[in-house]
C-alpha cells in the first residue's frame, strides 16, 4: 500500500501537468504544431512514467531484508584495528541470547550464578 501511495504522489502532479499543457496547447497553437508538441510531450511523459514504475518495482522486489520490522541493527564497530560493518540480525536471535545470559545453569554469567 505504501508503494502505491508513493507512486500516486509522483503520478498525480505529472497528470496535472499533462492536463494543463494539453489545455494550453489546444488554446494557443495551430493543429500541426499542436500534434508535434503533444507527441513529443507524450513520449517524454511516457518515458518518465516507465522509469518511475521501474524504479518503484525495483525497490519493491529487490529487497535484501535489511531493516525489517522483526530485525535489530548491530552498528559498525572497530575490533583489532579493523572496521566491522553494521548488519541486521533477527530479533529472535537477540532474545535467545538474552535468555541464555540470564540463565545461570547454562553458564551465561548472569546474576546469581555460581562463583568460579
């Protein structure tokens, strides 16, 4: 639905521009010049719409899963002088890790564990 709304935000002003230009051409120009101008405008606007749709579809279907609602971002960090880039991990992995750290029987080092 969000993609549809974004496309409409782009296409509505284009449609308004086309209607205004068509009205202006009909009012001002003779028929031969009007047809040539309208054809050039139609080709340009068609190309713009095709590029817009291709971009929208590309963004929709070429999805790497980064930033999904059920994922958590681990920021970039420096280890041993090397930069480790940031990445996304599933939220379930973080919850399981937290459960292991809190459980003293699994040796997670949580409060209440046996001293070494």
